[in-house]
C-alpha cells in the first residue's frame, strides 16, 4: 500500500528543476579537456610550465559515458579514471563518477596507477558544508527516506555505498525547489517537498527510483 501511494504521488507530475545552465559550482575546479597535470615527489600538480615536456594531458573518451582518459606527453594512454570530473586537492588527484556516485583517489606506484575509493569521512572532509546521505539509508521496501531540511540552503550529497549503478539517473520534483551541481549526487535544496532520483522516471528492479521526503 505504501508503495502504491508513493507511486501515485510521484506520478502526479514531476518536473526537472535544473538544466545544465543552472549548475552550481563546487569548491574544486574540474581539470578541463586538454588540461595538463604532472606528478612531482608523489604529489599531483596542474602547474605545468609551457616548455615542460614531461606531463599528462586529459581527454574525454569517445562514445557514451564521457569518461576521462589521461595520456602521456608522448601520446600514449597512461590511465583512465572511469570518472567525469577530476580535481587536485592538496597534492591528491581526486575523481568523481557521475555514474557510480563515488569519489576516487589516484596515486602512482612506480608506473602503475592505483585507484582507491574514498570513504565517507574523506568525502565529508572535502565537503564539510554538505550533509552526506548514503544510498543504503533508503527504505528497502519503498526506496524512500525522510530527512529534515537544515537551513535556507540545505546542501546534500547522495553517496553510493552499494554496488548500484546510476547511469542516466537525474533529480526531479513537482513541489520541492532545488539546484544541482556538475557532480550528479549533489543538491542544494531550497524548498521542502518530495525529490525523486530516477532513471527517466522508472521504478523497476533494474532501475529503482529513490525518493527524498524533505520536511
């Protein structure tokens, strides 16, 4: 019964709150395509001199996914991140996957690139002004979660602590007001209400929706 009621409410008329032009900034600047980085003394930097021939350059992969690929200055593929947004934080190379809703750290072990998922505490340290909401916190019966709005601008992060994949997922709502970021799981909630995170509005076994009930 609860699922039926929730389905009726969600189906009553959802609208997308924000488009690409409405993206808010995060504190860390994305490494742009053809942006150059290098590693010095085990620390990443984007301070690459014009005459420096030893660097790594970013490109966006062809096809779906828009994954980042990093090539050596000689034109050889160095590594791929599986992410769509990368930035340097205190000498660390951090990537965010809009499809996984996860953060990763990239380091070098000799010539091997090591990819490590950031834990909740590390993500919170990067974004102290955001409240982290884990996917595992949603009800297993209704895929909904009640949360209390904190302040005029309530900034939240949906952090994926499961093995689910969120390709083509997006936020929508018929009554809440929110703003989005270039990082898919990030929201700035300005008005209470119900927010749906779904795959084109689907609610199936393969593509379940997730409902935030903001009070």
